[in-house]
C-alpha cells in the first residue's frame, strides 16, 4: 500500500513539475530582465518625462508638492474639457531651527511645513507628485543610430554614465523617446541620485503622503507653460513666441528651462540663487541675513537699510545674471534653435521688489514676471485667491507637478 501511494505521489509530483516548468522558465527570464533593467526606471518609477502629455491616461487627484529649502508649496488642480481649475493651494515657510543637526532641522521643520500646507488647503488626497533639482539631477538629449527596442535601455544607461556628473550606479534613470521620422533614435533622458530621491520621498512619507511620481523642476515648469499657453482664457498675439525660457529663482537653486521650436527641453540648474544674493548683500552692507531677508520680503525696516539694499541688489545679482547670459549663449550655439524671445521669471525670489526689473535691464532678452495663475482658472471666492495673486510665481513648479496624470 505504501509503495502504491509513493508511486502515485511521485507521478503527481512529476506531473506538477512538468506543468510549472514553462512558467518557472518565464519567471527566471522576467527576473533576469528586471536585473538587467534595474538601473533604468520604468514608467511607474520615480521620474517622468511627459511634459507634453503624450498619453491620454485617466487622471486621479494628486497634489503638486514642491518641497524647497525655505518653503513648501502645494497645488491641487482639476481638469475638464476647458482646462485646469485650482481646487487647493497653499504655501508655508520652513522655519529656522536652533538645532545644529541640519538633517534633523530638515526632517522636523520641513515636515511641519508640509503639514501646515495640508491643513490650510483642507485637501483629502494623500497622493503627491514631488520633484528634484540641483547638481544631483541631469536632463540630457540623446541621439543614437536607429536601434531595436530591446537595445535602447542599455544605450540610454551607457549615455547617462558618460554625460551625468554623478555616479549612475547609485541613481535612477528614465527616458522618453521623441519620434523624429529619421533613421535614428532620439529622446531625452533624466537621471537623479537615489539619495536625493529618497530624501524627498521620505519627507513626504513622514507627512503621511504617498509620492506616486517624482518629476524634475525644469520639466514641471515647461509642463506648466504648455498648459498655460493652451489655457481656456487664451493668450494674446503679443504673448505668442516661438522660444520661451523660464527662469525659476528659489532660495538654493536657480533653474533655467527652455523649450524651443524643436520641441526639446533644455534644463540647467545653477547653485547661485536667492540665499547667495542675500548673503552678498548682507556682507557688503554689514547687515544680518535676517535683516536683508526682512527687507526683501517687505518687512518693516529703517529707510537707511532700505537704501543700502537698493544699492547692493544689482551688485549681488551680477553672478546670477552672468550665469543666465552664458547659458542662453550656450543654448543658442548648441541647439541651433531659434533665438529666445522672452524670459518668464518665477520662484520665490522673483517676488523681491525690483528684482525682475533689474534682470530685464541687464539680460539680452525681454524679461517679465510670470504668474501662471493669471490664466489658470480658480474660484475667486476661495481663501487661496490671495495666495495665487500674491505668491503665484512661487507656485509655478507646484502647479506643473499638479498637472501630472497617474
């Protein structure tokens, strides 16, 4: 009897092995493929490049969450046939801390600012789209000879290793192909260090938010500009330009994002930004950075201090202006695109009185303050109306993030 059962068991076991063998082989191939692609993120990964909305995907409600070094900005939008409408918006400063540990300061004060934004907006969604920028992020155009689809990822990874100024082994890489109708494979790749991505996602997580997409500041700005131009409110003939640049000046980084008639994004993040300008003014005029910041933000100060600021702003901005001019020159030379006809200035530092006017007087291109909510619809009776009117330029990245589809 035991021999009969053992024989029957062996027969069943062999039958099971026969049945699962093909599936096991498939699983092994899938695992090998995943290992091969482990350095190149999928469309469900951290970084997305759909700045022109290539796919019509059903959109869920998400928060555009721009976590800066001095403030947190948040925007939620609803899309219908008429375009986007603001349903929530908020901004909260990241307070200074007496803690010596900068990491602890970031964790505690930044999370508190995110929580304040969530509370003030009253939003219920926990799905956030965040972004990264700075020297640990790279956006590059690539052009290869025509490649089979199964060889593109490897080529992109190799290209990223050549052009990115950081270790690709510890980074996430994504790309978007751009059809050009020629015998070549073209597109745009984005890379960001895992450390930077993890830092942003962890901040959101600690504030009870789920980061469903990780974008790049420059691409979010271009996405916002694209929707801005297509807004239901329309755009005047004088605003229609072939090549437009966006200059986003924050506290720690300045981003120059350009989209030309070739429809390719050009992104450069510069480390000289608002905080550096404040430090230059403070050092030049023997003032504290707190006093300078109060002057810049419209706080009550003496007329003498105000005079010192007006004299020092132009000098402190010279490095930024030089960086922008050199980048514009490089873009025009390398991209062989049409000349940039307008610069739209946004970001928190763009709100400083006289700053945009200074840029307009010294840059070779007409430069204006850009508030994307001039053409994005919102309910004028809602409490966020004042935020959009007063701080709209500072919320441009958050608006672009809120336009993403998942």
